[in-house]
């Protein structure tokens, strides 16, 4: 008798209640997904498909990695880690084998034996439970049998003459296998909301591509690429997806030029949907997903969301529409994206002054007519399209920008990059260049000076400083953050 280490995968219940054709298709998709994912670990990992479950066989040296991949694969409800024994055709053989495996773990504990049996046998499941339980009680240092609240449940399955002793049980990701529900394009900012929304569509079996609107320079783009790559690698690597980066700095500048301050936030979201629709059309994708949650910010009131959706014919999914922020953060913490999101700026809220919370359809129509859509078309045309597995994780190569807290240590020029007209007052020379004009205006400044970028939280100044240093070669830039901020 040869011992085998394997996993029994129970399917998501919503798969099991489908019609026979749909169930067969979804089970087949999960089987193919697992083959793709697990064969990358080692070619010797095997996957077997049955009508109501899948089985995965793994060499011992790959168990931790295989187990984690199974936990992160959509479509799996329960993962049973088992030891398999063949030719177990009598109760005598079964009781001896089970005693060898579990007797030592029962010392001073109560236990119960639970058996699921299928096939033709001369004995019943209850016969096995009673015989094995009595044998364990007589041949171990167990305290007693407890049918209701045992310390240990000895769980096993007997399928014909194959005995599976369950050594561990894990809750799977649930959901549908990726590839069964079509494609979607996720508007990805890298913050809590968009990453969690993308995870939820992947978990539901939707092949999720990413589109990023670059408002913050090279460092911001690399940060978003990193979190998108993480999500794909962890939950969706059975399928190739795209990462599209759309340069939106000129679009922002046109918004400031043409749009009243109160409508800037809604206008920005509308333009993102228009651009996403153009990209989705080219990719033959029918739906978009955003991380918007009702009333979380001014652009996400019901009226403003209606104004935003007015510009697209695509289905827009908002899985977080009624989810509270603490719940979103909790999910981000569980899936491992929290540390990405905590260091990712949210630009959509920084370009509006006194933003409208209940926009007017008529006013929006007039505002929209003043925007030069040739700027948006150019941004879409120059977008960068990458296969997500081609993304180079080069965030680590970006050395952090030095932060200055005390201006008395040298002669600096402080550049206030906040979008508002207000400019910080310091003991040094201070000038105002809003972040959306920084790329063009900074190159006009004298090269022999030391510059400090300033913003309210220090995030935008850090990112724009990194961009100008790493993309343009400027070494005379640091960040100013007064003590206590």
C-alpha cells in the first residue's frame, strides 16, 4: 500500500446547483486553471477531475506552495488535505491504519470518528465509526469518545477500497473559476477601493484587465503596476490580462482650463469612463468596474454617479457601492493589498474646490461642451498596453526622495504644488506651480538652485519629485514637510 499526499477540492456550491452542461463547463475551466497554475510550480503536480470535486496530488517538497495556490484560486469552496491509502477493503485494515496515523495525537483528549462512504461494501459507515473508535480507545491514551463536543474529530472518506484520512481542512476562496464569466476592465487607481473591487470581480470568475489613468508621474504608475501585478499573480494568473496606462496630465490641464471648479471631480470621472469605453471597445470587453462607494466622496453621490454613467453605454459594475470603508480596508488587509493602498495617493479628490454633491444634468451638459475632447482622444491613442506578466517590478529601483523639515539648514526654493490658489509662506523663496503644470514649468526654472516640493500630505510631492528625478534626471529636488505634519 502506497501512501499519497493529496488535496480534495470541493466546488463552490453555486457551481453544483447549475445545470449539467454549465456545471461540466465550470468544472472543466477550474481543472484547466489549476493545471496552468500548478504546473508552473512543478510538472509532477497532478490534477484529476470528477463530477463533484477535483483532486490534486503534490510531492511533499511543494506542499506549502501548492496549498497556498489552491487557497487563492476562485471556484474552490473547501480544501481537504488528505493521506490516501489503497486496497483498504476490510475494516481490520482500516482500523490498523487509522491507529498508526492518529493514536499519538489523541493523548488526554476526547475524540469522535466520522466516516463518509461510497461504493459497495459488506459493512456500513456506522460499522467503521464504531470499530475504529473502539480500536482507538483501546489502543491509545485518549480520554474518551465524545459524540457531541470532541477535542479531535477523526475524519475520513472511503471510496470503494480507497481510504482518505483527512489531516486538515481549509476554507477556499469560493466564487466561480476565472474564464467562466467573461472579461471586464477595471479602473485602477491603486487605492483601497479599486484594488478590492478588482479582487471581487476576479473572485467571481471574471477575467479582470486593468486601466490606469496616470495623474502622478512615473512613481505613481509603477506603484499601481505593482499592486495590479500582485492581484493577478495571487488570484488570477491562470489567464493573461492587459495593463493599460493612459497619460492623463494633459487631460487634467484641460479640465483646469475649461471646467468650473465645482464640476472638476465629476468631469474627471466622466472622462475616465469615456476613455475606458474606447479601450474596452477595442478589446471587445462589455463591462467596466470601479471602486466607487455611495457617498464616500462628493463625486459618488447617487446624482453624481448618474451624471458619470451618462457618458458610457458600457455596463459599469460597482461591487463596493454599499460597502463601508472599514469593511473595504478589512478586505484589503485580508488579501494583502493594504500596504500598497496606504502609500497610494487618490488624485480624484484633489482637483475640486467646493465640489458639487448634487450636480445638474443641464449644467453638466453645458460644462461638458467646453472640454476639448481632442486632448482625451490623444491620451487614449498614446496609452501604453502591456501584458501584465511583462510588467517590470522596478519600484525598488526608485530611491526615496530626501525630506527636509527645517528650512534654516540651507537656501532653498519651496514649490507649492497643491492645486489651490493658496501658497504656503516660508522663510525661503516660495513659488506656486500646481502639480498638473509641474512637468512643463519645472524645466523653465534655473538649474543651479535647490528645490523643495510641498503639498498637504507629502505624497504627491514625493511622487512628482521621483518622476522628475528618475525620468528627467533632475538631482536638485527634495520634499518639504514641516515638523508635525
